[in-house]
């Protein structure tokens, strides 16, 4: 039986401030979506002016999500997904990709933006054989996330923990690593960690400063720091790499652009 996609929470509309930009809505704008407001578009345009590649990075990140899930649900046989920092629903959401391969897949989405919650209630619906659930929580509160996720997922069986475009919002690198460790320590052997996030380049640094000045602080990591999120785990080939180059659907790795966004998929031994 499919489960409700959201638990009972305060009316999200009462928490929605359309005059303050939000990362999920700015990202939606870069992806060509319509679920954003003037404040989000203003910030998005300011970043695009100094770093036009950001829109392509947004699309490349979304494409990586689909490829990673196809690998996990297909080749790796994963049936459970914990997607933290869900963002606004768009084409090929985690449950849609996973349940096309395995209809019984169970997915828990986590985010804390009221507009995301509203859309999740309406759109993040499961196949009859599987389940989806939405958890309204901050990624720092791993205890709550895990407790809520356990109502839908069997945490004694492998889970794919997905942190896409979210760890950069944690200012302190060691704190970001602590969040990852807290989540993965609770997962059994055979679970996976999937991370996708911006990395430092001269162009991305300038875009990052612009976003920070506009009230959307984001913290870029070096490639070495990014790789540190996977300490103690077994990286799936081709390892830590620019997101368009991770198992591309067509052509070889060398045919793909090298962007200031990196990714990795790793298995817990």
C-alpha cells in the first residue's frame, strides 16, 4: 500500500515568506521551473550574471540524480532511499526513477521549506507497491530524520542516503562531515551514500560570493574536502568526479564537460 507523502505539520503556507529568497526556489528557477517568486528570481539572475554556468550545473546535477538512482535501484539492487534536501518536485524525482525499476521501492524525502512541503503533499505520491513519505526536518537534526524515516524504511536493510546540493549550506566542513557520519553510522552494511555538490573554481567562487551577499550563504569545498565525505566507504567507479562524467548515458567520460560540481556514490562495507 502507498503511504501518505507527508506527516501532519503546521500549515506550511503560514511559514512561507515570499519576500525572502530560498535555495530550493532559486534552484527551481535555474532549472526553468515556475515554483519561485520575485525574490528568488532576483537572486538567481544576480548569480547568472557573474556565473552563467550555474544553470547548466543545475541541469547536470539533476541528470546525475537520475543516473545514480538507476544504478542503485538496478545494478546495486537498492530498494530504499532517504533523499535529504529534496527541493521542489520536478521531472524524474527519486521515487519516480526508482519505482520505474522496482515498483516496491520505498522513499523518504526530507526538506524544511514550506513551499516544498506543499508540493510534496500533492506530487510525491508512490506506486501502489511501494511507499513515499515526506519529513519536514532540518538536515542538522539527524536524530529526528532517522526516527521519522524508520516509520517507512527498514533501517536493518540497505538504504541509499542522498545528499544532493545540500551540504554546502553547512558552513563548517567538520560539521558537514559529522552530519554524513551520523546518517551513515545508522545504516547497515550494503547501504550507499550519494553526494553531489559545488566545488571551488575561480568562477564558482565569484558566484558564491554573489549568493552570499544576496542572503543565500553557500560553502564550496575543495575536491579533497568533497572526497572526505566518503571516508570509510567504498567508492563506486569512477569515484569522485565532475557530475556530468559519472557514468554518462552516452559517450565516454572524456566526452563530458568538466564542471564545478562534483559527485560520488559509495557503499558502506
